[in-house]
C-alpha cells in the first residue's frame, strides 16, 4: 500500500444527513446539485436546508447568513412546494417496505419521482415487462434485478434505497425551532394536537 492515496471524510451526523440527501437528489432527479448541473432550485433548496440545519443544531450560519430565521424557513417552504421535495424523499424511503422476496425485481422512478417496485417470479415475465416499460417510457431510469432476497436487492442497488429519513426529520424539527410553529412537510398529515401547529 505504499504511496496509496486515500480520502477520509469527517462529518457530524448533521453534515452526513445533508450530504446523503445531496447524493440522493443527484440520483433520483435529472439534476446534479453536487456539480452545479441541472435545475438550480435543487441547489438552492439544499443550501437552505444546510442553513436550517446549521442554525438549529450547530449554532452556526451557513449559505445565507444575511437572512433571518423566518425568511430561511419561508424560502425553503416555497421551493419545497414547487419541487415537492420532501414528499419525493418520503416516497423514496417508503419504497423500502414494498419489496417482495421474489427473484426478479424491476426498479423504476415514476413521473412523481416515486420509486416503483415490480416483482416477478418468472424471469421471462420480468424481461417482457422490462422491454415494454423501456419502450413506453424512454429515458426513464429502469433496472431489472435478479436476487434471492429483498435484502440482496437493497445491497446491490443501494442508491435506489438511500434513506433520507434523518434529513427529513432534521429539517422539519429545524424549521419548527426557527419558526416557532410545528412544521410538517407532507401532502396530508394528521391534525396537530396544538392550536399553534400548522402544516406547510
């Protein structure tokens, strides 16, 4: 190993949750915010999320030091509404629970950036479905996986199942802390117990 170069990444759990989300967004959208490519709104919403996390948990400022807390939350909420950002991440996480232990699995992202999982017992049926999907949806990210268990599918295609749960939780709790009101970024949520609570 003499002369071998290695990279060591040293992060707090907050930084790791954010960095994982950046990777996920680059994988499941046509944009690459890590490399400043594609829809700039993803770069902006991730920068705002960085600001929220830094203020709420590290007592620091990040990308938008000149903005007040309420304005950071307002801008994040506006972009979240435009991009359906937090629900996109929630849908990705939910896919973990829908893989059956069939041998043949098709993974495909739908128009709403939701991971669709189709399972087949027979390889011939799976191949036929794959060809039909590729013909019907050119340019979509579709892959056919053959594995003995659902866990093997997750291991082989880890990026499809990247878990942004911690990022979602950190941002929601961070927005609640910065704004002073309960914040849940979801299409539908159960009624909050406190009168001051509201859904964004």
